[in-house]
């Protein structure tokens, strides 16, 4: 706008000067020169074609000549300036700059701890829904695709989510998103492109050494590269699925606990018990190899079909193809290609040949779940859902990883006891919470722990002396030094800095929060009497 503004200013300045120099006559016929204010006032309404008339006196012919010059000079100048402004408002670069400035202001005004999420897709949407519901962190989103950012804006999250259409791998964009702010705690990159995730992670680590980086990877060397550059947590969906199958083959109870940690029910059903006969793995690439390694580890006989390759080489029908692979003798088929349509075709074909076969499917798109359910799939592994829950657990419930690693060594009896204990004390789908003993989450308890000892049982067992225990079970305690206490007993003393991982009903959770955050409430729970709030000197 520099040139149009210069033209517009000159188009006003020249007529103003001329009108002050060219003489006119007043009502009495005396010589009169317009003041700068009168000249500016006249040019202002003449240039904009408003036209109030000749002021303050009727113009002389010399002044009217100047007015004609003013009209032919200023009116085109205004059209030129307005046209340039309209063109500028339609310029994508200018609009992008305005949006970036607005985005930077929104990020700068965030006072709560926040997370940067790079890439808006089905996985990140699920992650945003869960993090936003907890209201522990604000969220900032970056995606290069304007359609995805528009979709995010349509969701109308509360509180609002600052978002920008930009390349998250650019250093300037990451800086604008607040990656160097002290209240920026995590950056999560969940693009489908592993190289893009790697680029973002490298720049994030350079810009902020303290920030925790969570990145998704679908290839083995990608995971290794991410760890090498200092990524704190790599979401490897294929390894997670392989671990689930490994646990299911070892014990349905172990599998059930893992599934619960990752968003499922705490109830062992018949589909949690995997068959031990022959498996047919219909997949290719890394997912197929990962499943093969898991089956070999558990001494399971299997036939591997690289379905995308083999199905083009065969000359018989689909049914003949699966019959040759031994579908009639198999006890389980795994449809694990990256194309949901092919997976649906595999399921339909094998169900027609062997109705009783156990079916495990990899689902790539969330929208296809109803179709898979219609075909009576026994076990569905939804990639985006697994990735979202895994990332959420690391951000909000990191002790869940220690819990699963610890109980993996349990025998069947211990696993059954753990399941029964949780379901009997809480329910079959209890919310899983991790909470730190600090002044932000347990203000009163922190004050008590500074001068007295408090155990788990004192808070949970009959806290109000009404023979009612809180429906809460502590699954583990992560100490400040990193030590993890699995299923601690009631007399375990609590410490400032502990992270408690527990299952609870919502009503019991609210009562627990009230107890640990109110001094007089906690005093009664621990001592059984109310503390006198006012002590008279006599």
C-alpha cells in the first residue's frame, strides 16, 4: 500500500496548497485567501465525491479551475487506492500474515501450560478431545492443510484452540507457536509422513531442550532415528498391536488389563482368548513382519500372505486362493493390509469359507468400524485410536507404562486377583487417573505431609467414619526418584512429589479431591475429630 498512499496524499496535498495560494473574494468583494483548514475540508469532501458546495464564499473562476483540477486528480487517486486495498485483502500472503499475527497473539496470551500438536487428523482429534476434556493443558494446532484447520475451527472447542495453516517443519512457525515459552510442555507430531515427523522433532529439540517430544512412527528405522535425536516417546502403533497380541496369547487377563489401560473395558470376554491353532496373516510390509515375529515368539504355526503381491500373481478365484493357504484348517486370520476395502474383502471371503474362524483386523480409517462390526469381526485394532490413547497416556498418565511393565510378570492367579479387585471395588470400566501430590493438585495434603505422615488407607478407608470406603484402588505410585510401587498396600506412606495412578468412580474421585484440597476436611479424615478453627487465649 506504500505507492497508493503516496499517490493519495499527493492528490490531496497539491489541491490544498493551490487553494490556499489562488485568491478569491468574500461577500463584500474583498480579496480573500482560504485557510489550510478550509482548503483541507473542501478537498476532503470533493475528493470523495460528497460535494457540499463552495465554502466559505462563492469561488472565483481561478478557484474553480483549481477545483476542476482537484476533481480530476483526486477521484482517480481514490479509485487507485481503493482498488489496491481490495487487491491486497485478496492477496493470500497478506491474509496469511494477518492470521499469523492473530495466532501469535492468541498463543502469547496463553497463561496455562499448553501442548503443540502438529498435524490435525483422526488420531490428533481423538487426542485433543481427551486432553481438552481433562482441562490440564491448553492446545495449539499446526497443519499445512487449510481444510483441516477449517474442520478444527468448526469443532468449536471450549476453551478455544489457537490454530494456524502453516508448515510445522519450519523453524519460524514453531517459534510462532510458542515452542520456546516456559509453559509449553509437550509437542506432539502425528503426521502420516515419517520424514515430516522427524523434521519437526529435530527442530523442536534444537529450539527447546526441555520440551517433551511425542512423535508417531510407522517404520522401524524411523523409530530409531526419533530416539536418536532425543524424542521422549515414540508412538509405534504396529509394536503396540504386536504387544497386545503377544499378551493375549500369554494370558487373556494380561491382555484385558492392557486393553483397559488403552481405553477398553475391564472385563474378559470370549474374544479376549485367542486360539492357539494355525494363523493366516494377510498383510505386507512392516506390520506383517511384526506380527510374524510375535507368532514365532509364542510358537504359533502360521502362513504368511503378502496379500497385495500374492493376489495379483494368482490365477484362481479368491476362495481358491484362501483354500490353498489352508483356511479350512486355520483357527485365526489376521487381515492387516493398509487398505480397509481389501481387509473387508478378506473377512467376507474367509467368513464364507470358515464361519467359525477367529478374525483379527487392522482398521486404518475410523469410519469403517460399523462395516467391520457388521461382518462379526472378533478383534479390531484401530490404528488412529491406538495412537491417540498411547499419546494421551504419555502426556496425562505416564505411570500406566510402568504399571503394564510391572504386571507383565504376574502369573495367572495374580492377574485374576488384580482384575477381580478392581472390578469389585470400582466397576468394570473405571476411569483411570494419575494425580501428583503437589500444591496444584493436593494443596491440603502437601501441607500435612510437611509435618506428619499420611498413609493411603487413612484417605480411602472409611474416611468419614460412616463405614463407607471410597471406591478407589491405587494401582501404583511413582516416587520422585522414579521408583514405582505396584499395587501398594494401605499402610504405604505418601510423599510430596508422588504420582498416584488409580482407578475410581466419578463420585469417589470428587470426594477424594475435596479431602486432599481442604485442610479442615483432611484433618477430620485423619484424626476423626474436627479441628477448632478459632482458639481463644483463655
